[in-house]
């Protein structure tokens, strides 16, 4: 992870925590002579597995396995490390003693036998103790206790609760700081944890009630920034001077049983000719090294947060068809992802594509400024039962030489397709908006990706149909629907308007960018001259794009000017109250009609005559209901007390009207 230190060093092996294998095998039947050297001894041991992941800043990690027996603790050495076993699993191992490690015989299946598999501990309340310590030679406190409490029990608690759809949450306490009897020049996480527990207990804390413990301390000799058990009913996580959301949240993810979220950076295709495996490369997953976004659908499925019981479902695309999914981080409980079969691996385990749609909401708000991850669907590949098998794919390979930028624009955009000829799978993003995404899945393998077929858009122009007085402002709504096929990219349509000579017409927006199947709208505001004669006038709108004549469309509406009769304009003026006190706001209201019909767009001048004879003038315009509205703020001094006159002068075309009223200030 990018927040981790840049060199590799083993977890410290203090004699109190990691015993020599030669000591462990005492009294165990090995089948070897008692005089045989320890490095040649072959043993069979039973105990509880402890899986630890060391996370480094240069993008690599080290996963280590230890066996805890009644005689002590020993590290296990695999020719190929297992990816399906978690901390807390009761196992029997067989291997050969090599110094301080036990080298296991043969392949994974032959050397490790799971006796009792620990049950997942990923649902409901998680009792978390955060223990802050520092050292005899470094008593600094890198982060205030209150800030640590906010980090774990607000920020991360909200993240996990949101990610699990309310099924998992943290409850606990921050203890410390405690200065422990250890130098910062020592790297011994197990010893540090034991001393931290002892210090908390000595201070009166009952930490035995917390099944999850997080140790946070100033940077010490350990060159990793984060360390954590992978799974188990009782877990530990260490934050070595890095108190960031991504660091601590990542290690707790390990505690829940999650491995890293990887990515492939390929040359010419998402699974192209030459690919680089990026151990932490996923651009959207907390278990990657870029952003503290939601865990992937593959991870949530393993945790039971998706596709299990009351958890939101995942579509399994067993047949070709169109599938709709909701924004991944929304609180709604509809389908959140699509799971598409893509064959089996060398061991016969099913492999899948996982498709999801992120929006910059909730914990995924952090992705809003990252490439195109919230503008298309993210596609990963994973193998059933293999926690290390999640890989984000880059749908636009080769766009950047920066790893994070490259995967940050890795989403499949609207109208684009991805085809796996070997697995006979084709995935096309048909549409996407704030409500969700629609994905076409073809499983035949012989069907090529859909081709882009352009079509004329649908354009409509709607607005009031009643006649209005000459000079009135009328607002129309212009709506445009992109009718291109789903395989086409989004199009920017240019808009134009047409009004009679001498009239004014203004479009709020002159372009609309639309994906296939989506609709956009804007407004067209039209004003006729005050001298316009009574008649119906044609108003028009049109569209075009760089595609050519196919995207040309037109729409029309009618603006009707009402017949005007001299001297028929009437006006009514009033206020919201008859009397006021000083400093109040007076609402000024005037109603303008022509032959009893409300006049839209009439000019109204409010004149307020104060008790001292001065006049305040306020201008307004009547709306479609004929009302002109404004306000006047009264003075605060005694001179504001008295009787006021209010006059409204309305003008529409050549017609005028006047109305008056009074109000008082007490």
C-alpha cells in the first residue's frame, strides 16, 4: 500500500513469542533419531493457525503463517501459500524442521489439513479495543486520543456499517496512551501487543471483553506500516505510525478475513498480451492501496454482506440478457452487482466476472475525483473460495504510465463493450445515470459486441397554449432523447431556436450531452414585442451534432398573442397587512388583468410615499398569474411611524392601469 514503509523486514522473533522448532518438537514423535539435528527433523503438529499480512509502502506485502500449539508458536514455510485458510482455523501440519521454521511437505492439500474451520465473525456488533502505546525512548503521541476515537468509532464504524448495509458495526473504547517497557528500535509486534494488554489491564481496563484489538503507536523499527491477522474469532491489528483511514480500515479488513484487492495492468486489452499483476492495485477497494472505497462485491459476498439472507442480492448471469444494478454504495437493497461465469481454474474452481456501478455517495464519495470510476461499471475477475483472487481489470489500457491513473480510469464506459473470447462472454454498458446502470451480457461467445447504430433523436417543445398579452415572456421546455443504440458513445447535441423577426428567444443551454436512451431538457424563453398584433406565431427548435444529418431533428410550438383593447387594462394593489411596526418588511402585491385575463410580463412600478413625503420606487414584472410581487423594508427610527401611500402603475403594450392603497406604521 502507498502508505506503507519501503523495505522488507521480518516480524520480530522474540523468544517470548516465537519458539525454535527444535523446542516445539520435544516429546513429539517425529520418526527421527533423537540424535538427529533439528534441521532434519520431520514432524506432524496440531494447533491453531495464525495468518498475518505485512503491508509495505512500495506496493508489496508479505503473508506469513504461524502455528500456535500448546508448546509454543512456530512459523510455517509453504512452497505455495494457501489462500483459503484464515486465522483461528484448527489444523494439522506435516513438514521438516529448517532452523526456526517448519517447511511443509508437498503441495498445500497434502501438508495442511483443516480440522475445525473457524466460523466467520463478520456480522453484528464488533467489540473493538484500540490501545495506544509509545516507547521508553519515544513517548510522542502521533494522534490525539479524541481523534483516534473519531477515526475508529465514527469514520470507520460508519464505513463498515454502510458497506454491510447496517449488518456490522463497531462498539468499543480507546485506551491509553501507555508507555511500555520496549524500545522503538525493536520490532516485536507480538511482544508489543502483550505489553500493551498488560498496561491497559494494569490501568483498570477490562480488555478481555473485546474480541478485536487494534494497537497504534509511533513508528518503530518494524518497516511495515500496517499488520493484521487474516480472519479469526479473536483478531489483532497494528498501525505503525500510520493512523490514516485507509491504513487502519485496511488492517481491520484483514481481521475480517479479507486478502488484498489486486489489479491487472495490461498493454493492449483488459487481459492483454502482457499484464503486470499489481498486488494492491484495485482503484476503488479499501483492500487496495488507492482509495478507502467500499469493498468489492466478491469481498462482500464472502463476508455475507451481499447475496446472503437479508443482504442485497447479486445477479448471477446464467443466461444472456439485460441486467440492471443499483449504485453500489446506496442504502437501497436492490441488486448491487452482476456475477458472470467465466470457466474454471486449473483446480476446477469456478471463476467469475463481477460487475458493479459506483457513484460518489457515502464512503464512495472519495472516488468522485478519480478518473472515470463513477462514470461507468467496474469489472473484476475472481475465483470462488480464493480470497487472493480478486483483480480489477482496466477497460481502457495504455492511457497512462502511472499505475494509479491507469486503474483510476479503468471503468467500462457507456456504449462500450468488453469481450472474453476464451470464456465466451461479452459485457456491454447500455446506460448509466444516478439511479443505476443497465448492462447487456452475452454468453454465447460467438456473438460479436453490439455495433453502434445512429438514429434521429426525439425532440419536443412544450409550453403554455393560452393567449397572452403582447410583450409577455413565455417559457417553453425543450426535451431531447438520444435514440442511438446502446453500443454508441454519448453524443453532444447542439441546439438552436427560431422566433419571428423582432422577437427575442433565449435557450438556457445550447448543448446537451446524452448517452443512448437518455433524455435531457432545457428551457426556451420567448418574448414578443409590445406592438405584436393578435395572432398565433410559430416558435421552433432544432438539434444537430458532429455525426451529421442523422442527428437533425425539429420541433415547434405556437405563441398566441391575445387581442388588446385600449383602456381595458385593470390593476389591483395591496399589502400583506394593514399596519406594521418599524423595521418590518412590507409585501407589495399588484394584480394586472386585460379584459379580465391575467397579464404575463406587464411592467409594474410600485411607488411608496412615506409620512415625510419622500417616495421610494420599486420596479417589478407580472408573472403568468398576473401578479407582480416585491417588498419594501421600513425604517427603524421614529420618523418611520405614520401613514403610507402605495401606488402601482402597470404597463402592457400601449395599455396602462393604476391602483392605490394605504397602510400605516405604528
